[in-house]
């Protein structure tokens, strides 16, 4: 099992504020990993570093052994918390945009998933509900044949039915040679689909490991443990 992502002694400062503190992390192929932590814990900073949107103050980020850049963008599919898609675009325009921009985009796969939800190619984003927009964005991202999928709060702010569809789509559309890093605060919703979890607090990894092993060792669910660590 090969390693997809490595963070080695990564620190990130914003001025004098240390957002990430000596992060060491290795993510292998074939895993769904929950990146968990309250607001301000460093999740967004870590995701931006992996995507090459920020540079570490110290340490290095490696994707398949390479630093973030043109090559890493070819194998990372990123779903940001806030959409970068234009509301005036139709679904067909978005499909064509992704096909032109990403050589690994599977147009027919995306089309089949959209049709299963009865979303028409002529529909424009601005006419859709928040839940439908979330589904369209996720379908576009998961229709790539990427090595690493990074999903930032993919189920935040959508109704339970939309959440169920999104989680089923995540499970069905990754392979044994790819991994998913899923950042969320909705622990109960994603606990049962994750292989591993990473707890971030104040820029540090405070817990990392297999979901099953952590449950057995702590004698409680990941959601209950998260509430104990970060809320109580």
C-alpha cells in the first residue's frame, strides 16, 4: 500500500500566530479519513497547504513524493467549503468546463449520476436549492479519477436526504488506489464511513488512528469522544 500524502514537521504561521504546530502525517491509498476539529483548529490551513494554496512556514508537504504544484493538482480533486462555481453557469457548461480542464474527468459518469437525481443539463446553478448545488459540486469532483479527494465540509448545511446521497456518492466513487480526506464537524454523520480519523486542536494532532481501534480502546463512539475532547 503506497503513501499518497505526507506532512513532515509542518508548521504554519500567520504573522506571530502559529496555526499548525509540527504536523507529521502519512495517508496511504484506499482510505477514507475524517479530519475533525472545531473552528480554528487548523483544518482549513492544512487543506490549503495540501492544495498548494498556502506554503508551510517550516517542513514540507508531499503528494506522491512531490511538493504541491502543477503535478499534484492533476491527481487531487478538491471540493472547497465555499463553491468557486459561477451561478450563471448551466450544468452542461460545468461538465464541459471540467472535461476541458481535467484530463481524468469522466463525463459519462457525471452525467449518469446527475440523471439519477433528475438534474437536467440545462439547469443553471442559480435556480437550484443549496442541497442540489452541493450534489452537483460533489458529482463533478467525484467524477474525476483522482488519487486524493479532499472534501471540505461536504455535508454542511444540507438536509438529511442530501447528506445521505452525498455520503453514498463518496463511498461508491473512490478506488483502492485513491484516498479521501473529509473535513467536517458533523462527526456522527460520517463516523461509519471513515477508516481513520485525525483530531486537530489548536494546530496540533491530538489523536490519530483507526476508527475501530479508537472505539475499542476508548470504549465509545468517535462522536462521543469528539464531544468529550472538544466540547465538554
